[in-house]
C-alpha cells in the first residue's frame, strides 16, 4: 500500500501524533529513523505501522522485518516531512501503541534501583537519564507530573532506543512514592544540605533515586517523603552539574557499589 496525498486520513492522524493531546487520546506515538524503528521491533513493541520513503524503498536494515504483523506503507518524502519533527527527516518512521507498565512489579523487585524525576522539563535531560538508567542496569524510570512528555519525539530520540529496554512510567509521585516506601524502598534525593556524599552513601537494598526540576530542584511535597539526601562532591570550579549528568553519576556509583566492589 502506498500513500502520496498529504490530505489522506492516515497522514492527518500521524501528523496529529506530534501533539501530546493526540498522543494521549490515541495511546500512540511516533518513532523516527532506522535505529529507533529497529529498537521497537527488537523490544517487541506494539507497532501499528511502518511508513517508509517509497522512492528509496524499505531501508536495508529493516527488510528482514517485513514479515512482521505491522503494516508497511510506502509514502512520499513530503508526508515523512509532515509527520516527523526533525529538520532533515529520516526515510522511515513507525507508529507505536503505548504500553502499560505494572507498577506492582517494580515495587516487588528486591534491591531495585529506580530513577525518579520530579518536574524535569528538558527532553534532552530526560532522554539522557533514561539512557543512563538503561546502561547502569536500573529497574525502571518514573516521570512525575511536570516532567516533559515521555512520548515527545525529542525525548524518544534522545533515549537512543533505551526507552524500549526498561519500564518507564508516568504518574503522580505523591501516590507512587508512598507505595514504594511501604514496599521497602528508600527514597534518596540530591540536596546542597545533604546528609552524605554519594561516595560514602551505601546504595544497598531497594533505592529510589530522586532528582528535581532543572531550576527549582525537587518540589517541597515530594522532598518531605525523602529518607536520605546526597551531594555529589566537586573538586573543580563548575557551579553545578545538569540533572542528566548528576543522575548518571548517582546511578553509576550505585552500580559500582553493587557490582564492582570486591
């Protein structure tokens, strides 16, 4: 099946998925480019369709996936440009149905490490944190209210596919965090008035690491739920680390302690 008209009903629906309200309403989102489409297939995501540049054909890296249940649709370059948000669009995108994550499973993991974001608004920071969480072996990432939309194309792109490798949940931290504590997790946040440095703190047992908004930090109501506060010591003259870097430092220190100490 090929589509060439920008006014086609399918094209209109795909274009709408660039807006959060339509992603929420339809429970779908778009992933752009060969790499992310590959990642979606490898993760057995619920892919509705793959649209590719009909003049260039299905990218070689994806041809072996053609037998999959997803619908494959040839489209014009203009349609790809309209349905994606990159300046120079890649020759393929996929429409993926959102998956639901069972929070109870996260609560039940022994010695879990979960990254919790409170009001982090930059898509690049959120993507970096999800990618680092994947690399450091975290069990999941939770995005509280006030965070950038997880399914924003910029957020998805900046995860470099890690979005598909671990559970990522959007929800109300004032509802989720008390349940995590009840299940035995310790809540740890960064603070300038910290109890410990991240290098003396023992990241044992279930540890949920909490970071806040780029400018304001963790909100007051969420901070009241925190058990311990940490600071990342710095020897140089930089005033601070951005939230993506700080999260990465904490997760990799937790990983080092848990897996790389004799």
